[in-house]
């Protein structure tokens, strides 16, 4: 018997800001004074700083992390036990999700995976932990792999999702640690080989590169360079010969990001500074002082690397569905393998767990949905049939 359940994935009734518009800005958590935190935007085209939302928090720990869902225009920050979802276009807090982590534990180094809609991070307890995935549709965690012994975690360090291949990589205090998401295999446990008198940090992923980008700073000399680290060897190298002196020091939660369209690397420096450099030449582009007291923290940019031709649901690799038309306005057709038994389940999942009924017509090798009544936004499709599990993503106009 065929079963169809559709669950909305963070769609908005009046989403007027497009992903392209969001890519003109850097978003983050502004801390203008002690105990006050706002969700804020720095517009790169006008060089203006805008406070969008006052947040219901009074402090940020160095274990907090931030990530974005580019397709839905949502900025997330995680305090280890709750996941806050903010519509970056409107500055609206749309969800405050209790992760229900085990007692005395916290979920850190969190990254959203656009290929499967899950959040990956480290479940930490008493300094040790494991890589786990938080599945929004079920509200549950999936264990993937334990951390290797002897790993020293660091406050303010970062993690990335490399979508091709499907990897989760994070920087510990002295090492680069990486896992294959599907198998849980440890692929990197590499000591970082810093340059003399320098320290590498603020690690980020540049699409299409096998290297990881960050900054290498010599605080004594007061100079910083855009640098790379090879996760397989740990070797740190300057991208170019020119370093810079603004923004050498940075707040623990300052954060960093790469605009994948312009290939610019951004990080937050102490004293409300936003620094960006060219990832091809290593040259400083701009050191912008926002001109306010306090710090800009957990900065992110709304760009992402393309997903590979297979994705991950739970802990298993699954091929992609063919969805047409995509974007869809009225009728969406899902092409899928033939199911002679008729035992099929089709799901689209959401952080809020809200199911939507659609007019469905089944055929042996395809299923069509009337999506005309759905609100504009991004939807994920999961197809479970007798030949296996398949995954897809479409945009409703």
C-alpha cells in the first residue's frame, strides 16, 4: 500500500528576499554590550550595518556555533542544547528547537548539510564525544562515529561539510579531524604543522579545493596571512606573500566564512572589524570597522557548494530523484523506479513536523503531486520503495 506524507521544510508565506539578495551580506550575532545580543547584517554593497532581531539570550559561550541553510534563507545558531532558526531575510525568529541532548552534554561544531537536510556536529560530554547527526524530521540524533582518543577540542574552532565527497571535517586544538559521513570512517587525524611563530585558525571550505582556508597569525609581530592547510598532511602555507596588520586579534566566537561566488574569505576581528581577503592571491581586500562598540560573532555567508550525485539520509548513501519541473508551480512529477508491489512511501521533511495533504496520482514509474496550494519555499523529497531509498529537493514558486 502506498503511503504519502508531505512535511514542510521551513517555507514562508511572504518570503520576499531571494538567496541572491542574501548573498550581498554577511550575517552574524552582534554583541554591542555586555548581556545584549542581536541578529545583524552587514550589507557588502552599501557598507551598512543593520540590526534585525534582538535575541532572547544573555551570553554566548565559546562552544556555540552557527550555520546556514542557503536554500531556505535560514541562519541557525546552536548553544549546545537549543537550535535557534532565524529567517535572514526578515530577521524573524521562526523556531527555537530543543535538541533534547543527553544530560551534561552539548552539541557543538554544528553544520547544516544541504544534501540531506540534517545537522552534523559533535556530541560532547566531559571533553570527549562523537560525531552525530540531528535529524529534524524525527527530532532524534543518529550516532555516526566516536572521536579518536587524545583529541583536544578548542573554543571557537570551526567545522565544515564537504559535500563532494560527503565529509565532515573540524579543527581541533592541534589537529584536523575528518569523517566520511556515510560510513563513519575516520579519514583525517592530522597534526597541524604551523609555520614558525604562527598559528592557523578560522578554518573554512572553498568549493572545488582539496585545501582548507583560514588565517595564520603571528601575534607577536602583529601580522596575519590568508593561509591554507592540507588536511591529509597538516601543512600550513600562505596563499600569498602579503600579510596585513588590521584584525590580527579576533574574538573566540568571531567566526569566518567564504563567499563561494566571489571566492572572498571573511573573518571577524576584535573591535567590530570585518576583514576580507582574496582566496586566489591572499591579498587583503578590505578591513572595515563597523564603528560600534562590542563584537560581531558567528559570521556566515549564504553560499554553499553543490551537492554530489548521491546524498545521505540517516547513515546511508541514496541516489537522487528526478523531479520536474523544478522549480515547480502547480504540478510536480517524481520519476522513480517501478514498484510492482505498490509498497511506497514518499516524504518531505521539516524541522516543525507539519504534514501537508496533496492530491497524488500514482503510476508505475512516476508519481505526480498537486503543489499549487503550497507556500513558496524549498522542499525535500524522500522516496522509499522496494528497490531502495531515493532523495530529492525542489523549489515551490
